[in-house]
């Protein structure tokens, strides 16, 4: 049953910040995650502040420095935008992999990077460490869908498909709050459980994500995203890889490789980057990169299957990138 709460629709960022600053409140954008959390009693909140009518938070525009995506731009709009398809095909692909058509039409890019974990203990009737308890039940429990990198006290996997690609593309997140505006590199936006197992992002309770900025693509940049899931229809990633590789002729001159379904935050695979940087993506290089990709993995008792799955996904995507 949905708990009772006050619902406020604001028409400006400043009005939204005032309501958020007045007490315990949550932002409502697309609502595809928030309403589910309230219905499932994952948390309660006395006030919901809808920002869905703020026009300046919507839309995609090209600037000299790159692309600006308003936080309220829907996932479907990101996936279908000609500029995104042309310059950042990996992001367009990742957006198409999010949820179902209905969820993509309602959910927003800002909400996608800020969504709550999908862990069945967190979403269930368990007082886990992320909800203020002292135990991660997945560590010795049903860990099939949990992390193999970066687990520390909490072993969730980050649920976003767009976040790994945005990380690979060196995006920044625009934020506004009572103290003004700030910009955070997206790889610093997410909070690992070793830092704080109860937080997903660096957002303060009174702050709002306003936009996502992506630098203009340099010559020779190729980007992609590959996701493997249990159900084709709308499931979250079991394993995925986002690539943003810059080529100088046939050699990789810059590499940014991020994994999804792997860690509590989007996980940078520096091991793969080091193996392919300055090299041609031939069979020997790809084999070395694939083996390096999982050398530091720490699977739990029921998710060792992710090791060969990640190796296969990374190999296939590097091979496809070499043929592009």
C-alpha cells in the first residue's frame, strides 16, 4: 500500500530547492523508481517534490564544448536523439537497453543515474546495512546477481545502464542546491560502500541534478555498450561493458572501459585499458585484455558464473570495435 505523503509540484529549480530544504523530502521526476520504493516501503517520506514541470531541465542541445542533456530528458529521447546517435552511439545503445519501452518513455536520464539498488534484500523485508542495519545478507546468502568487484560491507551492483557509458565518455553532472551550483565528474558522483554503505551519490538532500554534460568527441573516437541480462524484455545487467576508444589509425590511442553489473558503482577496468592502449585490437591483444579484466574479481558463493560471462562480453565487444 502506498503511504500517505504531501505532494508538491514546483515550476522552478529554486522553488524545488526551497521545498527540499524545508524538511525530509524526496524528488519526483519520472517516478519509475521513487514510487516503487514508496509502495514497497523501502523508505517513507512526508513530502514528495515533483520537478517534472521545470522546462529548463528538459531537452538535448549541442554546444561548442559538447552535448548538454537536461536531467528530465527521458531515456527514450536520449536513445532516439540524432546527435546522440551520431556522436555517442554507445550512449544511444545503453539508453535503448534500459527497461521496457514504457519505462524509457517515463524515466529520465537524471533518475537513471540516481536510482536505488535493485538488490532483493534491500528491496525486501531485511534491515540490511544500506537501510541502517549492520549486515549485508547477500554476502552469505543469495548472491547470484551481486557484485564481483568493489564489494565492501555492501555487495549490490549499480543498476544504471547509462552511467557506465557516461563514465567512459567523461561526462559531468550539473547540480544545484541552497549553496549554488556545482559540477561533478560522473566518476566522482557515485559513492562506493567502502565510503558510505547508505549513500548512492554525493547529492546532499537539498540538491537537484540539473543536467549532464558530455565533452565533444575527439577525432577517432568510437563508443559502444553491450549488456547481457537474464530476460531480454527489461531486466538489469548481469554483465555489461561500455567502451570509449580513440583510434589513431589501427591502434588504440586512448581507452576508457567501464563495466556494468559488476560493482556497487560503475566499475572502471583499468586492467583492460592498460592491455589495449597503444596496440592494435588483434586476437593476441584482446586475449590478454580479457584475461586481465577479471584477474582482481572477488565473486561471492553464487555468482562465479559472472567471471566467464564478463570475459565473453568484453571479448565480443572488443572484436566488434576492431571491425568498426
